[in-house]
């Protein structure tokens, strides 16, 4: 899922306005990701998940912010499901178990703060 730093360097965004929703495409039955920023202080990654796809429960040692740019997802944090739609955001605290499921196909920006 994660691109190598070498590939990410090749695909740096030009210094111009872009629509995040256009930077990654849906693929049937898949989870697709594109790293936008990968720095020591944190990462910004764009995901596209086809309907029914998801990320299984896991934890991360960093705080994270999920912003939905298209579609609808169910984000479960510490066993509590939260429905998140286009234009909405949810914050996940470090070390909290969480999972995601595409209620409808959706695209999200995941920002993780490492420091």
C-alpha cells in the first residue's frame, strides 16, 4: 500500500492548486493509497477504498486526522462506530484501536502527526 520514498519523490506535486479527490482513483475491490507528504514530523496520505473494503483493526503510535473527500465510511474507534461522510473529519488519538470500512466507496486524507 505505501509507496517507497524514491517513488514518492518522483511524484511530488507541482506547486499549484489541485483537487485532492483527483489525485487517487478507485479500483474495484481494492484499497489504493498515495503518499502526499512523508516527513519525520508526520505524513499525509490519500486513500481510495472501494465499497465494502476496509482497514482491519489496528493501533498507531501517533494521533491521526481523517478527512473524507468523497463518499462515506464507518470508522470504529475503541469499539465505537462513527459514520463519516464527505466534508467531515474524525480524530483518532494515539494508541486507540481503530478500523475503517467503506459504507460507500470513499476517499480520505489521513494526516498522522509524529511529534
